C-alpha cells in the first residue's frame, strides 16, 4: 500500500520536474540584451527564473527521496 502511494507520488514529481525544466529559459537567453532584449535589461523575467530554479531544486530533492525510499522498500 505504502509502496503504491510512493510510486504515484514519484510519478507526479517526475512529471512536475520535466515540466519545470522545460519551462526554464536557457543559459544563452542572457545574450538577448545584445540584440535589445528589454526584459533582460529591466529584469522582468528574473523573478520567474528564480521561482523555476527553486521549484527544480525542490522537485529534484523529492525525486531523489522517493527514488531511494522505493528502492529500500523493494528489498
């Protein structure tokens, strides 16, 4: 029973992690200021990028914890 709940949570965290990583802007997005990217100059996307970075870290930690717990329960 506990293993099934953890497996479901693991799948939800996995999907969330994929979505959050896909939504993040790439490292080359910082070069947009050369071409006149106003959102980078005025910092409009900074808050969203920080939120996505924190969400990625939180979901990655949850993914590792559920992975290890499922491995221990399987033995």
